[in-house]
C-alpha cells in the first residue's frame, strides 16, 4: 500500500512539474519574440483576443491603468528602432495550474540600452486548448526607480 501511495505522489508531482514547465516555456517563447522584435513569434503563443493591461505607478502623475489592443502592441514592438536595445529580465516565476488554466507571476526589471528603465510584475493568464498553452492575458505593473 505504501509503495502505491508513493508512486501516486511521484506521478502526480511529475505531472504538475511538466505542466509548470510547459507554461514557463510558453512565457519564455513570448519573450524571445519580444526581444527579437518578432511579432510572429509572439503571436504563436498568444490568443488572437489577447488582453493587454498595465498599471503605471507614479508619484508625480498618479497611478494609471491602461489597456492596449494586440494590434497596437505588436505594431509598437516591430516599429522600435533597430539601434534601440531593450531587455526585460524576469527575476523569478511563480506558476499555478488548475486544469486548463494557468497563471504565471513574473517579477521583472526592464532595461533600455543597458540602463534600468522600470520594474514591476507581469501576470500571464494562459489557457490550454488541444494540449497547447496559449497566453490569453497579460497585466503588468510599472514602477520607475
């Protein structure tokens, strides 16, 4: 009986770890496309109805909540000048999975031409359809140093 219970826990743990690894890989692919300014690569892991929201925290301008359409977002990324270097460094991942829904919480620092621009947290919501994780929404916070 103990052996069966141990095997069950091992199987369940492996399944959960595999689900979390798939979610993390989806988020990583999104950022590969983001850093390469490749909207097609990002679209491969995003829903066509992707919801994009941001909360900007500013002591001088107050807090602001904005919503961006996927078309606006992709156009902004591919329109960035070639000489502009940017990097969003994810500091950690906290992933929760419940069946076909997952949430990835990723604190980050955003650098422009090697200088810290802002930091915050991304929250990705994903949906698993036909065995494939798809990002259905992204909300982030933005704070200047």
